C-alpha cells in the first residue's frame, strides 16, 4: 500500500505542476485543492472508474 501511495503522490505532484504552469486554473483548483496526495488519489480513482465504465460499454455494444 505504501508503494501505491507513493505513486499517487508522484502522480498528483506531476499533475498539479502541469496544471499550474499551463493556466488551467479551474481544473487546478478542482483537483489540487487538497494537496498533491489527494490529487493523485482522485486521478487514480477516476482512471479506475473510466476503465470500468469503458469495459462495461464495450461489453454492452460490441458486435456479436
């Protein structure tokens, strides 16, 4: 779990640094308002949800 937390923190730091440099103020405030650790966990959560929803839609609409 510690390694996963380290990845989330690194991901959050990278994302927050990118968003702050490129004038994405609204997105920066939404994701990075609680710090880089929370930002990383938010991004990991949304990635997992995106993969699950994509897989579900693919299974639903794939050709027979």
